[in-house]
C-alpha cells in the first residue's frame, strides 16, 4: 500500500512537472523569431506557426502533446528536425557517466578527509581539510575550469584543453566537477562524524578496546552516513540536471548543455524530452537513495 | 628549484607524449581539425544559410551553380558553366558535364530540379529560401540533360547571384526532415557524425575539379572563444573561424578580416524627439567612434551606410560623420529652443552578445549622449525578445528608440539590404520617405549602371539628408590559424570554410 501511494505521488509530480514545463517553455516566446531570418514577414511567421501547430490554442497544443506522449511520441526538434527523445537519449549517457564518476570521487574523498578531520576537531588536519573543503565549495567552477585549462593544457601541455576522448580528457572536467560536492560533503561528513564520535556507543567501543580505525570507519561512519547520503542525493540531482558549466566549457555533449541550448532556441520538444529523461533519472536516484537508507538504518527498515 | 620544476614538467610531458596520451591533432598527415563555435543542428543543404551548417557544407560537401568571388564580388560559374536571361522572369543555365554526386548519381538537369524542389519543400522551413529567395517561387523546366530553365514568379535581374546560395544535392536524398548525411558534388564526403562530439569528412577520389591538398577534416565545436583559441595554440586544432578581439593576442596566428558585417543603431525616425533631424545628427556627432574601436579591433572601419564596399550599390563618396561633441550640443540646444522634447527618454534596445562587447559599446555611447544633454536608457534583451523590436509591427510604436543592429550582405547586391531596412513597407524599416522608396523601386528591376546608381543615391540620401541611423562600423572578425597552414580568411569565412583553399606550409 505504502509503495503504491509513493508511486502514485511520484507519477503525479512527474505529470505536474511536465505540465509546468510545457506551459513555461511556451511563455518564453514565439520560436519563429529564432528560426526564421530577421527579415521574415508576418505571413512567413504565420506559415511557420501553422506548420508546427503553434497557431492552435495552447490547450489544443497541450492536448496534442499528451496524446503524443501516451503514444510514446516525444516530438520533433525544431532545429535538428529529428526525434527530440533520440537527441536527449544521445546526450544523457555523457552526463550520467561524468556525474557518476565525479560523485564517486567526491564521496570517497569526503568520507576519507571528513573522517580524518573529525578525529581531532580544531586540530591541524581538521583546519587544513576545512579550508580545502570550504575553498572547494565556494570557488566558481567556470573560473577554475578556464584557469586549469590555461595552466595544464596551454602552458604545460600536459592535458588536452577539452573534448571527449581517452583518460586524460577526463581529468580537468572531473576535477572541476568534484570540487564543490567534495567541499560540501566533506563538511557534512565532518559534522556528522564529530557527533557520532561523541556518542555513548563509540565510548563503549573504546572501552571494549576496539581499534581507532575500526571505531571511525566501521561504527561511527555507518551511523554518520544518513545525512551524507541525503546531501549527496541532492547534489547528484543538481548535477544530473546538468553540469552545465563543465559541459559548456569543455565541449562535453551532455544533457545540461542540450537543455540550455534548447531553451535559448525555444526548441520546445527538446526541452520537454530532456526534462523527462532527467526527471526519470532523478526518480530512479531517489529509489536508490531509499534503498540505501534501508540498508544503513535498521529503524527505517523496520518502519 | 625552478630548474627542477622545469625538468619535472618536461619529464612528465615526455612520458605522456611517449604514451600517446596527449592529443596531437596534426601528427604527420594532411588532415585538419577545425573548431567551430557551435555544432550544426543538421547538414541540410536547404539550411546552408545557417552559418554552422554552411561552414561544414558549402564548397566541401555541396556546391551551387554559381559562386561569388570574395575578392571582386563577381558572380562566377561553378556547376553551371554559363547562363542567359531569356525573358524578364526566365533564365537558362548550361550545366557542367561529367560531374557526379558522391553517391554516383549524375549531376544533370533533373538533379537541379530536385535541388530546387528540396529548397521549396513545405514540410520544413528552409532558411536559404527564406533569407534569399523569400516570396519568389521558382519553376524548373528540364530542356535537356545539361540545360535547365528557371521561371520565377517575378522578374529577378540578379537571379545568378541568388543561385549562389542554392546548394545542389543528390536526387537520391530523401525529403524527410533535415538531412544529417548530405550528398553533394563537392570534393569531400561525410564519413561520421558523432552527435555532440565531432563530424569528419574525407576527400573524394572522383571529384570533378582539382584535387584538394587537405585529405580530410574533423570538425569539433566549443562555445567559449578562449577555449577555441587555446585549442589552436596547443595544436589540438588547426583553425577556428571566430575568436573575440580579446583572445586575438598573437599576431603570428591571429588574422583579422572584414567579415561583411555592418553595425548601426536604427533610429525610430518618426517618434519625437528622434523625428527631428538635428537630434539624429547630434546622436551621430557625439560618438567618438575612433575611440570605441578598442572594443572591436583597430581594423574596424567607420561606417556611413549599411553595406560594405563588396556590395553593388555601395556609395564610396559618402563621408562618415566626424566626432564633434560641441556641434552635437549646439544642435540639441537648437532643437530644444524650437520646442523639440529633447529631455524625453530615448530607449536603446540592445541584444546580448549580438557582437563582441555589444553591451560595453552601448554603455560608452550612453555616457557620450549624456554629455550632450540627451536622456537615454538601455534595455538589453536576448535574441528572441530583441527580434520583437526588430520587426514590424513594433511592440511599442510610440517609444523613441535606438535599435542595436548588425547586418551582413554577403550576396553582393544592395537589394538584400535596402527594401527591408529602409523602404516604407520594409519589415525592419523605421524610415518612411518617398524619395527613398522611389529609388529602391527604380533600382530593383534595373541592371547595370542604373541599378548601382539608384542604390548609391538611396544610401547617400539616408546618410546625408535623412540621418536614418547611428552609424557605427564595418566590422572585422578574428580567426586563429595554426602556423602549419597556409590559409587566410576572406569575406566568406563567416559562412563557409572551403577546405580546398587550405595549403600546408613547406616546413611541415
């Protein structure tokens, strides 16, 4: 029953999102102004609107969209003149791979350094790691991206400037993308671990003679993970919506860049398809997060 | 210590190079990598007026019947060897024999008819037709295999010029959506398009013309000018057609060229206080355009009409307005004394990134106009909303405004400028003057000297007598080219990059 209720809510929020995206995207203006030449006459614009059905009342357009959606027809891109869903599905794996790797690195780094920082709050290591993570969380990624390209690609010639290719192509984009999640997660792990390490069960573990390594990384860490996973989930959702800066600067053919381009071009079908794909991904992510909660916290399991 | 770091850097670079991990775009071959500002939305021949499409397609994959010589502006034969006008609304073209499309289909009169049909299709809006042949329908009559006759819905004396934009494509290409795999008669064929990543082309062995030196090309795209420049600097790419003036900091690799664009602020000449000629003249005299060149590059030329010297109808006798703020102040004072509401706010309609430093230029001009006592306010828009103010019906017809505009006329005839921009009925026009309308009407059906003179008179009238615009610059563009290439940009570089024109320097 609970599962059924949750699924229903999810479907309702997806429907609400699609409704919102449909109407909001159309409020950005008439696509004929962007797809026809500057000198196009009113008659040319009217013909364009008729060809693409934009001259129908908005509720008729919406009805058509819903019917097409139910028939798994996600529309045709105005600019590319091919299936909008094909375009979104071509772009999404690039973003997914980049974001997954970035989050995995940020997560692992944050756990390691956050735990080390929490071991002696206010100590030298804690201060150093705090400075690092706060710097990471607050540095503008666009600036970091360009600076890293100038240093490592242009001046030193060690890495390629941009593009998609072998392992070296991943280094700068990943570094830029990891910086902020690492900073934020590092702070969350630190805070959560400080609380856990002052808990009675940790003192008991010390009293029983357990090693410090085991206490930190087995007992305390597991209990500190719930807030970390919550924040990591939010970060992952944000990144899945588009690591736009990284994708734009490094010419990464991901869904964030696709969405921004589609919005700028008023390519409604691509906007809708991209958001649908991303929403589905976030839905799956939320299911995975729920499973992670269940695994980590017996209280959730039993409830 | 410094030496140690240098050794370390050199060591790591060496290791990476040995491992083959750092990309070297031009490792001992005759291929080139071109980095464009954006990925083409398609490679549809009838969309070739879209610059991102044209730069890959034109002269490389597809070719037109006629071409414009970028140096002289003359129309020259390409797939047609000659042509003649048989009636005011009819033209006969004689086709080059022995030409084949890359799919093996013969290039003949039937193929020309199919290409015209493709252009006039109704399942999508072809920008080539919209931009250059708008309102004209073309009927094709196949006379024999190598002779084709065109009948146009109205007389077009410059029909051979218009045919320079119509790309010939194989009759075997389907008419479903915008093509991503065009088939033409050009010296190259598309070999791969990895969506979002790159497009590669390869030289054809059976090309009808001279075999190009470049054996193939890879097109990639980056939206950031600094990154495009960096890619050429590091050797990852060989050329990029557009970089900003700020990134063009290496005289050895960065070439400036007149890009055919002319900038202006269109004056709403019928709305007070801009309906007073003295105010319009003051707007022009108050601008220190020599000083503002720093924003656009020293190669930019002060403009005095909306077309450049490459265009038939350009008037070389018009002199640009000189910077004279004192005279401008005096004109404003005179207008004020005569009751012209010079204190009324004038709105500047700007467009983000219409050209490099577009916003900065407007801010500087606003300060200069403030010095002479005019009250201006800037409203910046994205392209879509800016376009609402570009075209009639204007959304706020009573608003005194200066509309930031940039116009190119690469087809080489003033007809592609004058009617829309200055005729009373023109879709972009903020001018209504019978003398201008009459001159345009006189020029359009005419040929030769009559045509040229009528356009020249119209431009002189608009500048000297009407003061229709705040005139700015004939602009320049900047390209970055790897020193291993022997290639220079031309007026056409904005819309096409002819790979056949690229040579390699001897040292490579």
